[in-house]
C-alpha cells in the first residue's frame, strides 16, 4: 500500500494563498490551490479525468504512478 500524505503549504507564487500538496511514497504528485472562483489541480502525473453524476457531482482525477 502506498504511503499517502497531504500537506498544507503557502503557495510559492501567489502570496497569502495556501495550497495542498499530494505526496505518494515521498514523491510530490500534485498541487491543489484556489484560482479566481475555482480550484486548480496541477500535476505531471494526470492521465485522465472523468465526472461522476450524483449529488453533489464529483470530478475524479486519475494520477499515474510514474511520469506520463
């Protein structure tokens, strides 16, 4: 089972903004941060996105285990 960590850190480019870092087995995998009236998820490991309908609707972001 992979070791998963979420870390809250100051955003390096947007002063006064916090971001969440997603780490898997000690490797930085993705960053999540506010952007205008939404959020952004940034990662070199994104390999697919899908939407699940329901209440509330869900967006599922697939992250590969290695650089794509």
